[in-house]
């Protein structure tokens, strides 16, 4: 009797992929003064994971990460930052893997493939959650943004990957600008400062922050909209993308 949970496309043509190597994607977003990560709820289960998959033998690893991210979430972007390699000997629970594959009706070839030890290359991207609609793949029931401060327990070492990404951007923000991919096109200085405070996990002096940001020259200030009480309205800003990307290349030592 066929397994009713059998998912079309679940079984892999494993000969097409590089053995023992995988990619995982940490996609961080910013909403409601919080950082979020894009995660998948696996089919017919209560288990959550990062989007990821395997590398074809004729494919660059970076290209594989972009392909898997698009296939698993619907997010189509042109660049992911290679962040870290995760290769702990105990990073995957093989009994858990076997149990899930049996429940989904995987064939023996697929189950053998998943029982390998895998080293994962983790990638990072910062994305505005309002810029696209997440679409779960056939392996998943849901694809959602979850806040970092209320993240469910993910499979394998995926929580560790998110924690690493959180620390990574906390270090990067001190030397490189962030916000272009996280904020709306136009934003207030208060909104930008709050993003920095959330990432750095500490309060910043308002006057000093504004002075430093304006001195960098990466912001374009827009005129206030003249309406009732406009004299009290804050200025809106957008990023000077040319200057922004120059600092991404060279750094600026902001903090």
C-alpha cells in the first residue's frame, strides 16, 4: 500500500549531488523593532528548519545556495554572504532523520543519502520581510518569519547557525553599514537608530548617532511633507546607494 504521506519530488537523484556537503541559509529580516529569521515547518511534523539543500556536481556552491533558497522559500535574490562552515561530528541526529524520512515515504536510496555525515556551508542575507511572500516547498507545510527572541527549536544545529549570524552582524555593523536591505526606501533617523540598537543590543545616544550617520554621507535627507503639524514631523531619509556600497567595500569604523 502506498504511503499517503509520500511527497512528489521527495526522493533524490543522489548521483547528481556532491556527497557529504550541504548548504543552509540564514535569512534575517527586521520588523516591529525585532530581528526575524526565515524558517520552514517540515511536512507533516512540528519540526522547523532553515532553508537549505545540496550542491550539484556541476554547480558552484554559491549558486547552489541561491537555487535552494529560491526553491524552498520563493525568495529570489542575487547574493548571499558565505558566513561559516558547520562540521561538528554530532550536528545531525540520524535516528531523527531516519524517522522523518520513513514517515514521508522516502525510498532506500534517499534514506542512505541522508544518513551520511554532512558538513554545511552556511550563508547569510539581510532581507526586508515585506519585499516578498514566502512560499513553502513540497517538503514543508509553512515558510514563515520567526522572531529571534522567540525562535522555536530547529532541527540539527540550525539554532546555532542563527546565533552565529546574530553575532556576525553585531560585529559587522561596527565597521560596515546595514539597513539598505532591511528598511523601507524612506525611514526616519529614529527608525535607523532603533535598528542599530536592536543589532548591537544596547542603547545609543541619539545626538551622537545622528551626527555620525550624517557625517558618513550615506544618507539623503528628504523635505518634510507640508501638512497639519508638519513642523513637528521628523525628516525622512533614504540611502545614497553609491556611497553605501563604497563603505561596504572599504568599511568605516562607525563604532
